[in-house]
């Protein structure tokens, strides 16, 4: 009897062009998403005399280097003018659809893929960015690749990959009020560690995952890479289909019906076997906030930062000491009450309309604390327009937040948006690495509601008590 | 791509866990510099003070580790961002192999595209190597032999390591993935034709909106 197959196996196997031996396969890529960081592979492709094999499966936007300054013009981020000109020219020459500044479709690549219906259940999606795992929230196998692999996909529409092992994480029970998908995934990373998912494709399942809306599932999958898993995914269901119906690039008419029939067969079989299983009681999760320089260094907002003296392993003790030193925190101190200088609401983790609604609900009728710089950077032009139609921009501006233009911005600080040295930021992003938001910047990761609560309080605060 | 066969070299200990690719190369450097110019900027935040002077106690600023071609790393080395510039910066510094208990998954693939060999050994083995190297003030060299899939400690202690046959072959011969895949175009076209027939909904002609 054929053993049961997982969601991941079904999608993976459908994209195998050839087995190459040694556990490797030649995989067909059904969606290749590109961004303005992809100049090097495009140049190299041309230099090698190669052409883009499947431009109709390739889509590009501008996000990493663009200015997010209100009223931006093409000249606002002049340091990157050459880079933007390059990708525009190369994309046009190759017949790749590029969503440019000012048009719906422009935005963070992991926001626009789902939003446009480019990211579909059952597809294999790659992009030269590690947070490509985000798209797994729609039931796709999606993963980040490096520049050489981007060139490989451009030239061949394929990739040489080793099939990862399968992990299933089941969030059972019900989330408490104030607890978001961001808190679920940060809690998981804290539990299994930043390397806990290395070598696995992770399927998120269980009642608390089924209950998530699509944007929340995207957030959940977004941080898969922060536990070392290149791939995270959630089985498609009625919530998925409802989200996708009518989106610009989603199938329509008879194609939609055919897709639905296919998608309904994708969830893992009852008897599917996983190499590792983790179960988490979603009801026991409190709002999370990181205290250190790895996403695994996380606590519930009502807890204390650890004391390195309690860590027996010398390398780990040293890592805790170094993190506390960099972050300017005292061993064993409560994390709540720590004063903040910056709040950043944005990034491919949390810049979608539901994220902005959650932050606005906290900000409404309140004021950003004296001395705190608080930014809201919508994930895409479409998110920005929707938020403005709902009046969320006014809510933020009235509260003293800065309302900006869509892009990656201060998440990776590539475009010049940075947190100054030594200053502390509560960010809805996915990486609290040393120097990530600017040299010497101190980052605490949290949900949009927690970030808004920090902006209002001027310190790290428990959103449930606001 | 430069082939990798056997390397005997100074090995620098960097045992802390979760050294990320942001730490290996800062994002700003990807803006202005070409891949071959990144060596001086590897571990920039660790190697230099804000005023540009060297941080004297950072391992890669000390003799003989300045000449390291191997890094003995902690768990989850090069986690985080997919930036291939992390590999280019390490190569630019002179590093040809990193030995660690685990690696960021995208970094591993990037290594294979650039002739850098990631070796997975148990944490205890990496620690034993570090102890030996440090006992000799760094002057005892470590050997990474890809032909034999073996790491040899200065004392002669040996550890076998696993590597996929396909990746080993490509590194030994300096083969390029793209050329190999281009030669399989007929198979790719046949797969795509079958998939387009079976899953036509997945292949957009144009947007409907």
C-alpha cells in the first residue's frame, strides 16, 4: 500500500523534472519573483549570453532599495538610481512584468505575490530573498535562493535542490485575546531554537492554524526561515480559496474550477508521516517580544530577560552575555517597561492591511509618547490605498506616527531608513540581528499591536493591559 | 568555478551560535561593491570600530587567524538572509571551508555555487578541533579532504563527513550547475508541457484585472 503523502510531498513531487541522484532533484519553478536586489544575476545572465527562459512565469517589483519617504520621486533615493534603472531596463528587454513605483502591484515582493494572486496553492515559488517562505501561507512550496540560483532559474526555469525532511507543527487550542500569528511563531522559535528547523520543510497545522486568516498565515510562514527552515506552509482550505477568488492573476472561470478541484486534494493525507512532530498549546501563548540578537531570544512580555549565570554551556552563556550587552539590558530584568526610541510597523512579516488595522486599533485616540519616532510603512501600494480608504492613515498621523510609502524600509535598512546607533526599536519585522536595522541599532521583534502599544507607552508594554 | 580537493590551512574558531549573514556582510556593501570587492568587509561590524580602526581582540584580526582559510563555527552558521554576498565576502577574505554543527540552509546552496565547502560535523567534534587549534595558538593547521570526505585535526584525529554525491562531484571538478541544467532542456520542456496540460490554471497568459 502506498504510504500517505504530506502536503509538502504532493507539491514537491509535482515539480520534479528529473532525479539527479544523491537525494537531489531538478525542480521546475512555476513562479519566480524578483526584486531590485536582483541586478547582479540579470547582468551575469546577459554577460553569459543567456536569455530568460520563461518570462511569463517571472514577475518583478521594487522594494529593497526604494525610498519610503512621503511624496517620494524617482530621485528621492538617488543612491540606487542605477540599480533601479538596470532592473527596469533588463525586465523590459526580457518581457518580465515589473510593478513599478506608484502603481498597484508595487510593494514588498512577499506582500504583492499573494495580493495579486501570483502565489497560488500547489505552486513552487522562488525568489532571491530568504523570506520567500511567506508564500507558503497559501499552500505553496516557496523558498529563498541566492544570486547564482536566481541566474539558474532565469536561464532554465529550474533549480537543483535536495528534498528536505518533513516537520509538522500543530498549534492546538485557541489563542487568547491579544495573541497574534506573530506571537505564535516567535513562541515556536523560542521553543525549538533558531536552528530547530534546519533541514526541514515545516507544515503548520492544528485548530489554531486553521482559524487563522490568510494574512496571519503569511506572517506565520514568514518566520519559518528564522528557525532555520527554508520552507513553511499551511494546507489550502476554504479560507484560502475565498482569499484568492477574483485576484488579478488568480485563475478564473473554468480554470478556477479546475484549480479548486486540484487544491482540494493537496492537504496532507491522514496517514502522512513526518520526520518530526511538534505540538503547541496555542492557548498558553502570551504576547511575545525578543530581548536578544537572534529571534530565538524571545520571552512573553510579562517575563524577564534571562540571566547568563544560569546557562551551563559556555558558548551559549557567552552568546547571552554578548546579546544583553549589545541590547543594553540587565540580566534578569523584566522586559516590560524598557524605554524605546523607535517603533517600526512594516516589513514582509507584518505590513498587510490586517496588521495596520490591528496597530490602528491600539493607536486610535492616543498619542505616540514624547521622544519616540514611530513609522508605519505599508507593505504595498494596494495596502496603502486600502488603508487610506479606511482612514487608517489619519488615525496614525493624528496619533503622531509617520505614514510612509511602501517598501522594505527599516527592516533591513538597505535604502537608508535606519535606527541610529545605540537606539532601541520595537519592530514588527523578523530579524533582530546585530546591526540589522542600522549599525548599533537595538531591535525588539513583536506584533503590530505590541509595537503600537510600545509607541504609545514609550516603553515595551503589554498590549493586553493598555 | 575553482575546484576544491584538499585544503590544509589555518582554522579560525568562531564558536558562537547563530552567526547570521548580516554579520558576515552588511547590506549597504551590496549596493556599491562588486562581488570580488567584498573581502575587506567580511565581518565588518566585528573587525572594525566605528572609526574604522581594527578591533584587536576579534579573532580574524589576530595572528595567525588573519590568514585563516577555514572557519570552525558554532551551530546555525550563516543563518538569515539569502544574500550570496556572504559567501563572496568569505571567499574574498580567503576562506574556502567552514566547519560547523549546522548551517543556514540557503547559505549552503550558495556555497556550492562558489567553490566554498560547508562541512557538517557534530558539535563535540567542532569543539575538539577548536581546543586543539587554540592549544597551538592557532598555528596547528586543519585539513579538509573532500576526496576522502574527511577532516583531519592537527593531532591526526579524523572525522568523516557526509556530503551529497552530486555536490561533491561538482566541487571536485569545479562544475557549474547552469551548464548541466541547460543540457537537460528537452526534459525540462517535456515536464513543462505535461504540467501545462495537467495544471493549465497555474500558467497565466495575462492578468484578468
